[in-house]
C-alpha cells in the first residue's frame, strides 16, 4: 500500500512549506543559523558563507576569494602585523 499526500498538503514547486510543521522547522532552522552566525563571530571564526552573500549583494561581478584565501586573510587580519589588538 502506498500513501499519497492529500491535495491540500501539496504545494506547487517553489511555493514554500506545504505543512505547518515544515514552516515551523524552517523557522527553527533560520533561528539556529542566526545563533550560529553570532556565535562564530564572537569566537572569531571567519564566516565564508556570510562573505559570499555580502559579495553577491553588495559587489556583484567582483571576483570573490576562495575559502582558503578568505580564511588566510581573516587569520592575517587577526594575528598579522602587530598581533591582535584589544582596542
């Protein structure tokens, strides 16, 4: 016996969550992503995905750094000439 979804639970492709549970999970996932981004910034880990989103939104057409180059630049900024700064 195969279960088929009821018509009212089916959403057209790209229309977003079809069920309230899906919407709830999407909201929880978004909140957890936001908490992760804040935590990562607080402890000083570079956010490559945030960098990509920033570049796409604010600097379209410009060349973006690879993940390796981005992390190297972030480490150099943090520990480069003069060492870390407190102020």
